[in-house]
């Protein structure tokens, strides 16, 4: 299995730090932010990784090189114009198209068992499996609803054509997902230079088309790293031992 780490964002919420460096290299507890995603992948034997680049992307490339320093094989997908999640994935299609692959956002810290996620994805025969978490603000920011079987029955404002099985739960996306190559079938009419979002465009389209989208519930340690305050919160949590990252 291959993976893509999304690292092209401009990190506007982390200014002024990101006025001279990419968000992916902002330090978190002594490591560049992106290293956590890369080390999680390596821990589970996922060594072939593509990283998309835009904002100060050359700094990321200089820091990580070909990935050998971390025991990985890293390829880069350069975006002269920012393409968002969907456009970034479509541009990397040639690298990812041959089998299921993992996608991870750079700006979230998660203590996730990837082996369990992969097993769930295969067992459910999903076209896409999104790792979801509980959040009391789910309705405010846009929830993803799953039914008793784990199947996604509502994605933001789009409802699946099939009725849910049993009770439903409102959850939020963690930024980690497994996708089958068939996801590209719902993108190929867009063009590789267009900017578009998977959450606003691709997944609602897949859901309405009857594709099998599942949510993998995660109740462990997760922390957004998008602002200085949230980075400090993550560092304090790790420093005090309230959470431990099993893959380090």
C-alpha cells in the first residue's frame, strides 16, 4: 500500500511562522509536523509516499530528500497553483492508481492503529474509508453521519440513496482515509489543473452514486495542529504523558 501526505497548504492560521517556512516543517514537540504522519506510515510498513508541495515546498524537499533518512521512499507532486485535496489527489493519480492507498493531512496528530483501519476497509469492501471522531461541534462544522454498520449515510448535506441501518451517529473527519483507485472515476471529468475538494465535491458525488463509503470510528488521541494554541496543547498533552504516540 502506498500513501499520500497532504502538505501543500499555506498555513495561514500559523502566521507569522509560515511567512518564512511551510506549515509541514513547523516544529511540534521537537519534530517537524510532517514527520509524525511519515513515522506513523513507516511503523506499519507503508514506505512509498508521495507528498504534494506548494507553499515553500522546496524547503520540505530539501529537508526530507528522497526519504532515506526516515527509511522511506518519497516522491513529490509539485503544485504551482494550489489544487486543494481533490486536485492534489488527481494530480498524483499516476503514483496512486494501482491499488488502495492512504491519505493523511499534515496538520493533525493522531495515535491511530493503521492495521485495524486497513482490516476494516477490506472487510467492508469500501470504496473509501474515512477515520471519524466524535465532536460536540459536529453540526457547526459539518458532520458525517454513519449508521450502525459504519456506512456513511450522510456526507455534509448529501444523503445516500439507501436508508441507514439502525441508529446513526454524527461524527467529524480526522484527516486520515483509505481510498480505492475507483475514487478517480469520480474526478476524471474535472481535469488535472483544477482546484477542488474531496469533501465538498468528490465524496458527495460518490455517496449519491451509491458507492460504499464507510466511517472508521476513532476514539483515541487526536489533535489538530492548525494554530499555535493547538500546537501548544498537543505539546503539553505529550509532555505530561496524557497521551503517548505508539509509533515513535
